[in-house]
C-alpha cells in the first residue's frame, strides 16, 4: 500500500513537473535566446517575487544575458515575455506599430483604485485616450508659461525655508526628502491653488502637508513594497484580498480637497490660472454640473507627475552635482551668464537658453532613469524582426519590455557608460545619439504627458539652487548605490545624503 501511494505521489509530481517544464519550450521553439534559471511555476521571476532584486536590476540581468542579440525571451511565471535590445525594435513597439502595443502592463482594478485607474499611465483603450487628451491640454506650452510664476514663487519659499535651516552655516539633508518639500508645495499651488504646508516646522501642519500625502502614496516601507509587488506581479491576489495601490486616506484627501475647492470657486468665482481651473472648464457640462470624480482623478494625475518623479530626478541631479563640483561650477556660471543678459531676472525665455542645464538633467536621467522599465502588452499579432535577423511572432496578451535603463547603460550606444558626462548631450554631439536609445520620458503616443512641466520645474529649481547654495556628498550616502526592490520607481536603498551651505 505504501509503495502504491508513493508511486502515485511520484507520478503526480512528475506529471506536474512535465506540464510546467513543457510550458517553458516556447522561446526554444521560436529560436529566440532565453537565459537559464527557470524555476517551474515562477519562470525567471523568482528573484523579483522574493524581492531579492528590483525590477531594473532584474531586467538588466535578462538584457545582459544575450549581449549580441536584438531580443531575448524570458518567462513571466508561465507566460513567455520578450525584452527588446535594439533601438529600432524600441521604435517599432513605441512608435511605428504603436497600435500593436498600445496597452501598458501596469493596470489597476477600477473598483479598488477608482481614481488612479483613470491616470493615463494606469489605463488603456478609450479611457487612456480620453484622459491623455485632457491632460495634454493642461501641459501645453502656453499653460507652462502661466505656471512659471507659481513655480518661481515656490522656489522663493524654498529658499526662505532653507535659509532658516542653515543658520549654523552647514546642514545635512537627504536630498529626496528635501526636494520633495519643493515639489509638494508646487503641486499644492499649481494644481489646487492652496498652501501645501511643506515648509512649515509646525508639527500639526506638517502632518497634513502635501509632502506627507505624497509620502503616503510612495511609501518605501517593506509592507508597502510587498503590496506593490503583489499589485504588479500577482494581480489576482490583490483582487482576492482587495488591496488597493492608492492608500484610502490619500483617496479621501484628494476627493475632499477637490470638493472643498470646487465649492469655494463656485461660490466666490475667483479668477485663477491653475490646473484645477482648466480642468473645471473642461468638465463643466451644459447644466453647469461638474464631474467631481474626473476632477479628482485629474488633480491626482498632476500630483503624481509633479511630485514624485520630479523630486526623484532632482535628488539624483543633486547627487551628481555633489560628486562633480566642476559640473556644479560650470552650471552656476551658465545660470549667472544667462540671467545677466536678462537684467538678473529669471524668465521662461531665459530658462530655454540654459542649454548646459539641459545636458546635466539628461545625463543624470541616463544614469538613473526614474522609470527604468516600460512593459507593454501586445494587442494585435505582429512579427518583430531584429537587425541581427532574429524574428519573433508575438500573440495578443504577450508582454514586451522596453528596458530603458539597460539601453542607457549599453556600451553599444554610449561611450564610457559609467561616467557622468553632460557634454555627451552637447549640441555638436547630441545628433550622434540614437533617438530610441535615450528614453527618460518614453517615446511615441504614450510618452510622459507631464514632460514639459517636469523639465520646467527642474530648471527653475536648479537655477535658483545653484546660484545660492553648494553641496557636498555626505558619508551617509552608501556607495555604490543600491536600489530598493519592490518599488515602481528607482529608489536608493539608503537615500542620497549631502551637506548644503549658502554661498
């Protein structure tokens, strides 16, 4: 009896193992290279699911496993997925054949995340198309000029705050935390037309500041990173346990703030040129009724674009300036030179002439891409053909990865990839860069809709900061930098610390 039972158990295990391993012959049959390390049931994803690797390092590992190939296959648990390594294939997926790859992988359940699921990054189909069109109007060049005054005002507030903190002459800061005060206050002013309390020392006010709300969304605690992993790697579990990506208190805060601002503007009719007013004008129907849910979703999108991605990018730029004082000095000289030609005043037009600043921003984004991986779903069958002759027929539902950071660090497309060198983006060299080998904001119809606003935010801030302050890297910054697993955006595990002093 025992022998029969053991034989049965062995037969069941063997059958399951055979079934699982048979599913992992897809790329071999297609003639597409695939790295070793497949774990039955998990495919190549175990380092991600177990949170031993972050998504950028994981895709970099897949990418580097086949350095001479235009594409490489891997298994997302049981599902064949593809990493493209050729800029021409990136162009095919993101631009030329966009209709075959129009859907992002990062989808959210609208019942669990009713506001965030309307964001263009987290939506697909008609919902994506409608929300993107609305936000594109808000982030036009004309709107950016109107927002410039708001950004400049917030920079003045940031300077006053930092000066109060620097009474002793030198202070140590974690750069992301410090710069989030600026981006949080900008979001409060530019999107909602209210004070964000991000520069207040008062504990009661700081608990309800826009920086505090932003930190709730992007909390990097272990529990939150586990939730993020579940949301994107095991989405069925989030539905079973009803786990939302956006914290409930943030959802309530956004809705209640929108409701109160809408009531105030309907009653008192103040004239403002902020994002909220534009969205009100777009949402008002023939009966004079506003869609509060749409307004809340739009302002949340502004919050996400204006708060986290900008503060992360600024913190990496600050890190690079602290490590490279010669770059900081050259940037400072450009700012002073340009402003001297504009009577010492910063204007929208003067910022456009700060080209070295653009180079510094771009080079920092190359080395530390905030969204290091861009996953797409195949929506219509298509054959991809690489420059090396590899061919792959993709079926609807298959995932294609655009490995932005891995391409940014590929010596095929960049010289001295580990070196921070803003001059590689100089006007006389920029034309040598393959357009689809530099992807900090994505490309094509799904390119980041808030790109103009993000660049404007960063340039006004950097022009203000480098004229008045200098910074040096603190020993608290652990080198080489390691990134936290379980986060959607590139996040240093130990933070980016620097000492700052007034010039």
